[in-house]
């Protein structure tokens, strides 16, 4: 059964919107709470609460549009002989996005609730209150790391499948494989550093945007 123009456009719109909204959600955020979880950051989030919350709403909706787009892409490629290679990669990428979004939801809630709570406390009680959040913060950092790490893992079979097929440009497949290997290696060696996460986000949203552009051309 052939794919229709509407199917191509539907998938392209999902991935294109995902790329825009994910990056917009990060860029419009007044404070990156996940990179600096301290009293000053929480109070900044509280002072800019409306913008802070909306930045996460835009991001999370973008991520779920990306999950929908990846599943839709898998459906477009269901008749491809490389579908058994592509499908596991797509599934792992989607699970990784979901895990990472769970971590983002924590930071949204903490920025809104903990920022407000700290602002209501006397100055001497504010720092001790923030320290009570350290255990859950460290746990959520693990979820965040898993999200980025395993998206890079999913990138590997996804890229291999693209290379072995003719539906998408082979260069896109090589990009996914190379970045997947590099991402896993870097995050395993420097496992306590979060600086590379930003590059992973830009890489997969660039991937979404290129696939969307290519599908619209078809």
C-alpha cells in the first residue's frame, strides 16, 4: 500500500513542530533549573513563573509531537526491508524522549512549587529547605542522563536502517550513527558532566527538521 501525500505531510508537520517547540521551550526559559538547582534559581523561576511554566509546556508538547512523529515515520517505512532495523531504534528513541520528559516535568513542578515555597519562608529557613530536595534532584538527574544516553543508543539502529534503505538520504543515516556512537562514548566517559546534553538535543531536533523537510519535498 502506497503512502499518500497527506501521510507524508502529517509526519513532516509532527517532526517539524517538534523540532521548533523543543528548542523554543529551552530558549524561552528564564532559568535552566536543571543546570543550577539552588535557591537563587528557584527564586528566579518563581519571579518569572508564568514564562517558566509555559517554557516547559511548549517543550513537553514538542517532545510528545516528536514521539508521534517518530512512530508515524516508522509507519511510513513499514514496507521497507530495513524496517526490522529501524523499528527498534524508533522505539528506543521514543522511550528515551519519554524518560527525559519525566525529568523535565520534575523541574517544571519544582520551579513553580519549590520556588513559591522558598519565597514564603524566612531567609534563615530557605537554604535548609532547598537542601531537603537534594535526594529527589539527584534521582531525577539519573532519569535525565538516561533520556539523553538512550536516545543516542536508539540513533544507532535508526541510522543503520536509513543507510541501508533509499527512502531517506544516506547522509542522514551516517549522521545518526556517528552522533549516536559519539554521544554514548562521551556520556560514558564524562558521566557526571551535563554539558553534552545540549548538543544531543540540537542533534535530534536537527534530525527531525531534516526528515520533515525531506518528507515535504516528497
